[in-house]
């Protein structure tokens, strides 16, 4: 193991020695296991010696200018880059914006990362034996799948002129880094360039720009890896389609890098499948360039967070604890390390913490002056639709690997411990949230045990005591259909319980959460291109599954989705179902109920746009003993634009009388 680090140190010294501004390298990356940690970490088997264990630390300078002080595990004030290296980080990633300032020199925020700041970060990283990953956004501010804005100075350029400007900017920036002794290990040609780059959406133009950037990298840092960075690996075929176009236009690059945030980006199994496909089909190296996980659901800077305990429609693979944050990192490293041509994992902005814990007013002054929030009000002139409306503080301070006091969290040690393992005695780390449903006419029986989530991520049942009174129980019986939240305690840890008082649903697989249609049936009258059960949490009303339909051909969306229910108790029932969609053109959509094949009622429905669910009910469905009830939804769309599409979810058949 020591030989590996000696080679890295020699390379860093050699590189710095040939630069115009030599850096005295103090390689502090550990060659042995960090002992005494309270983290439970299972060793990642067969982890390559040169596997990239990276940290994006782009906001550090703005943080320090705002008064943030970073410490080491001994409680001593210390350069944060030294602390990162001491805990196993091998690469530092830094974003680079062309000109993140307004005409008066006010920074846009997000660290206001220009080339000069990237060089300062690069020198500090190099000093402690780490290499730099240069993330050129080719924009003056944030670039991501939703926006790829052209820099102000390039706004009126045609694509040929813009490519020349991009080449010159990349080459000059890297030459400055080289002259300053920065050890550059990798360069990104854009950030999350799913469908655009630098204001260009036609792929031939995107490829021209990428090739210009690649040419500059090869000239200045011929040994550096060149990465293309995408997001949304959960979208079937998207990465393969992008890589195929890169091959067609002969873009010179080495690594296809992916963002992977478990809240939105699907399973690790799917990520591995997607990256394996790129490696096998195109022979490229693959990696995760961005990932993170919350160690707490709380906010510390008075500005709100992207992820919290209340965030809806996200996948929460682990609880929000320091141990679980380490578990997430370990699982992503393990996945990439066992993917063909997998070369590394980079954590996103593990050093971006609150600039103060006194008040929003104090913090706001620092965000505006030093750019330590995600955006300042000055950014509105460049990005009026996003930063101009929602500027503020850090939205990921609860996903950092340092606490709000600047002290490192125990989870930071995972970057070292994945190489060696630290399988200490597991203990309860959190209590898994518990949810029960109770029929309004039934009996409320609170769970006597809950699942404790151990530090090893195993589950064990433990006794629980709920803070629920007799008055609470009476209120639930009298309150009708409603959901209640309670707290309790198990193993000395807080336990959460939700009790949903419901009217019993006589439909099976009512939310399609079985992952298959059965016992739902479909009658496809128009030959739709797609009509299937889809697993996508962001497109579901509740849960993760729903019925999906789409078709590009005119008048081909014409189908019914229905379920037959037998042996119902005699009485009166109501049927409810929800739908959303768009590009529908002329429609005839309704939910309906049949009793022994005879229509008992129907209610019109509509689809308008993404996320706008229409929920309708057929009431007064009279059912006698032995009768069969069929409930369903009929959908007819002529189609418009790119083709009619939609989602159907959450069907209910409840007894009224």
C-alpha cells in the first residue's frame, strides 16, 4: 500500500518542479487505516490503488472570506484541504465559471468561482498531495440539465467563433494553472450536459464545442483525463444515446462521468448497469462525479435545504445520520469499484456549511458580499428566472461532511476506511419510520415494536413506547379520513409514527406498487406506443409506481384500465382515481363503474400538464349481494405536439353506506 502513495507523491513533486511557481508538496494522504473511529464501515473489496476518492470543495474560499473556520479531528484550526487529504481524499474538484460577476464586480454567488479561485484551490490541494478535477461549466453561473447559459462575452457569437473562444479560454485557464504548479488530474468539458452546452442544443454544435475544449486540454495537460459529465442515469437509454453521438462526431474524451443523487436518480443497480454499458460498448472509463447524502434533516443557515425531513417524492435509502451518510458513500464507491472501467467517486460540496448560526440577516449580508450562498441578488441580471427570484444561502449545508461549527463529521473518515474496513460492533443508529392504516370502523392497534436501523444498515425489531393518549385515540376515531403523526422512543432514539385513518379500499394493487398491472386489465383500442406500469417516484401521485401511457401517433391513445371486484358486501360505494398528463389535444376521459356489466355512473376527467393531477370520483354505486363491480378509467386523446402522454395512480373503492 505504501508504494502507491510514494508514486503519487513523486508524481506531484515532479509536476510541481516543472512549473513556474513551485509548490512544496506535503503528502498527508494516509498510507494506513485511521484507527479508533466509531463508524461501522465494511471494506470495499478489490478497491484499486488508484481509485479516485474525490471531494468538490468549490465554495471553500467564499466560505473562509465569510468567516468560516475549519478544524481537524483534534479540534485544531487547520487548512481544510489538509484535513480532507488526511482522511483519504485524493482529488479535489472545483467548478470554473467564465465571469461570475456583474458589471460592478459583484459576485454571483455559489463561491463566485472564476479561474483565479480555481488556481488558489488547486495550489492548496496540490500542496497536500491531491490532484485537481477542473469542472469547466462554460457559463458565467450554474450549468445543469435545466440550463446551460452562454457566458456574457460569448452571447452573440456563432458556434464557430464560440468554439474558438472556448478553446482559447480553456487553454489559457489551464496554462495559468500549470504555471502556478497546480497538479491537474482531470478536466470536465461542461457540467451535466444532458441536452445542451454553452447555449447550444444541436448536438453537432455541442460536439464542436467539446472538441475545442478537448484540444486545449491535450495541449496543456496531455496526461490529464478528459471527462464528459451527465446527470439522470435513471432515464433509460439516455447515456447510451449521448455516448453514441459523441462517437459519431469523434469527440476526444476518456471518461463518461455521472451524477448520482439517490433521492432522484434511481437505484445503484441501475447506475451500474448504465455505466457498464458505456464501458463495454464504447470502451470509456466511468465514474460518479457528484453524489451526496444528508447527515441531518435540519437546516443550519436559515435558508432552507433541498433535502429535509419534509421533502416529498424522494427516495431515502438511509436515515439522515452521520453514519448513514458514510454508508451511502461506501455503497456508491463499492458500486463504481465493481463496475467495468470504474475509476472513482466524487462527493459534492462536502465543505459547504453555514456561514453563521445567529440569524438570516447576518448570513444574508455575507452571502451577498462574498458569494457564499448559492446565489446573490446580483446574479439576477444574468439568470433572472432562477437566481433572480430565489437567491439565498446554501441549500446543502445538511449534506456537508463538516458540521456548522467547521468541525469534521466522523463520516469524513469513510474515505480512508473503505480501503481497510472497520466492522466494529453494530449499534442502533436510527429508528425506521413506522406507518399504519386503520379502517374508520376498525380498531387502532399501535405497533409494539419498530425496526432499529443499525450502523451496519441491518434492521432489528426493538420495543417502542408511543406518546399517544386516550384522547388522541378518541380524536382519531371521530376525525374521519385523516393522517396523524406521533412520536415515541425506542433504544433511546426518537421514533416516528403516522396513523392514517382510512375508509377501506376494496381494490387490490390500488397504487400499482406491486410493480405489475395484475389484477388491473387494459383494453388498448388504439395501439398506443407505451402502456405499462412505470417505476418513477417523481411522476407518481404516491409511492413509486403508476400506470404510464404515451404515443406519438394521432388518435392512438385510446384505452381503458379497469379492475373487477367480486364478493363485495351489499351497500353503496364510491370509486376514485387520479390522472395527469399533457400534449393531449381533443380528449374524452372519464372514470366509470359497472355493476354486473351495467353502467352505474361515470365522471369526466381531464389532463393538462405535468404534475397537475385530476382526481375524480363516481359516487352512489349501489351493489347487491353477489354482484360484480367493474371500476376503471377510459382515456381517449387525439394527441398534440410530441404525442399524448399521461400517468394514472391511486384508485380507491370505498364503502359509503
